[in-house]
């Protein structure tokens, strides 16, 4: 259906969430990291604001699903989630008048603040949805620029890995440079199945990155060595993924978790979840994302249901995420 201006009345977009297999935090300081999209994400629908709302409160974002609940406007008494309000303010700044009469519905199956890329997925899906609604072509560089700007609002000093993997919808290696980053796809030999357990909220990626920066300043040389170690794990991991050496991928995940613990990013709960996974035959387990809470990922070896049930039995929310060999998980 077309509106008065000949534009589509509703535009839909989708972006997947992600997991980081190795290199979180170290990536901020130039180490190589590997990330994968997962088959849960954020869906956005963009449509005209109902006529009776146009004059009263301006554009709105309605969050649906368990994670983004609430109606958000830019005015002071809007009660919706802060993340949606920040996004809305950015959209108004970028699109000006064209954004004033928009109603945006966001539906997310990804728990936010758990290191699963919900904010990057939201950023990418929002921008794609609005461009599509306005029938404007969207170049990759422009999407990248907006996603980075939104992620900077949400996270402070992002390396860019989250939205790079979310935008590409495939497994990537990522290495930050002074300007931009080197990003290349990795073709997996086999599909991989991860079982995720949610260890609870963390204190926000922004804080985690800032606090690690402070610890690093106190132990500069030691931290640099650990980042080199994580970079080495990423090199070995890339090879193991290409060759389909699942056991090696798992073993490298376990070593990475040891380093992350040394960087004070783990918690007793994360260690407990890693132990549950390894006891039940996971090939490897580690935290993913900012740490200090968030999610644990366990690499399954045909035992995904057993791992899922073990996490549930221990009282944790769990989900199973599959990564196909040549993933294109943008969902469009
Ligand atoms: O947004 P999260 O929690 O997945 O963390 C992203 C990874 C970090 O390395 C901690 C931060 C970054 O920007 O790379």
C-alpha cells in the first residue's frame, strides 16, 4: 500500500544479534577478534504516526516483546526505555522533518545488556527501516556511519565490531585500525551450535570498557601481554574454524575465558555456568561481550539440548543459537 506521497505505508527491517567468540575488550586496543551473527535479532516496522498523535507528541517508538516494552516519545514524560529515547533523538537530528511523523515499532527477541548485540541490531534495523520507509537508497558506508554514531551514544567508545557483524550477517574477523577497521569474512567448514546462558545483567558495556581502561593503566605491560595472547587465540581460532576443528575451537574458547577472568571480566556466576557447560560435555565455554554479567556461550557437540536443560535446571535463561557455515543472517 502507498501513502499520499507515493511511499510504502509500512517498511520492515531486521538485524541479527551476535556473539563474540574471541577478542572482546582486547579488540578495543587493536587485537583481532572473531564474531558471529546468531539466529535471534531485532525487528523494526516503520509507519506513519496516527494523525491524532502528529501534533501532540511527535514521532514515537513502540517497544514490543519482552525486552523493549513501552511507548517512547522525545518529550520529558515519556516512560519508555532510555535506549529507545536516545535512538529517537538521534533519528530526529538526522532525518529532521522527515522523521517527525514516524511511528516505529521495535520487537526484539534478544535480551538487552547481555552482550548479545541488541543495541547494534537495534541501530542497524532502525536505520535500514527508516531509509526503506522513506524510499531512500542506503549505501553501506552510510549505514555504517549511522550505526557507529548510535553505538557511540549507547556504548561510549565502541570498537565497531558489534555493528560490523550485525550489518554483514556473517562470521567475521575484525581488527581495529587508527581509522576504521580491517574486516574479513570467515567461511566455517561446519555449522556450529552454541548454547547460551544468561548470567544476569551487567553494568553496561560503556562502564565495562572504561573500568578495564583504568585497570589497564595500573598494569599496562601485563594487560598488553594478555591482549597479545588473545590476539594469538584469534589467529588459531580462525584457522580452526576454517578447517572445521571444533574441539580446537572449544579449547581456545576455554583459554580465552581464562584470560578474560584474569582481566577481571568474569564473575562467580559466569565461572559456574562455564563449569556446568564443561561438565556436560561442551567443547568450550566462555563469557561473551562486555562481561561482569551478561551471557555465557557454550560450544555444543551434538548435546545442545542437554546443555540447554542443564542451564535451565540451574535456574538460568538459556537459548540455542545456530551458525550455518556460510551465514547470511541479515534475514532479508
Ligand atoms: O556490546 P557488548 O557487550 O557485546 O561488548 C562489545 C565488545 C567490547 O569489546 C567489550 C566493546 C567493543 O566496542 O568492542
